[in-house]
C-alpha cells in the first residue's frame, strides 16, 4: 500500500497461503474482502505490516481499504 493504492492491485496466490502486506503510507489502511468474510487484515497503521491467510477456495476475491474505498484490488486464489 503506497500513495493510497494497492501495488500490485492484482495478486495471484495459492489457496491457504499467508500474505504479508506493508503499509508505506502515513495513514492506516485495511485489506478487506468486499464479499463475505474471506479475509480482513484489520487496521494497519502507517509504516507497519499485516498478515492474512488467503481463502482455501480457489477464485477471484475483490478487496478494498475500508477507510479509503477508492483503494481496490483483486486476490486470485489458485
């Protein structure tokens, strides 16, 4: 997360893989699945990192920052 954007905005991972995200902005962000409760990092303060586990079911999962809904991305689970 940098400059109020996810980079990369699309990420392909294996089912059940642990994913660490780094917030390079000065304000808090989240990585939150837009549908259901597939994953949610909770608030990650500026300059900190957070970890979540990819869903165990293959598919495409849209996500946003709940604080900044213009920040959008897609997690592809294979």
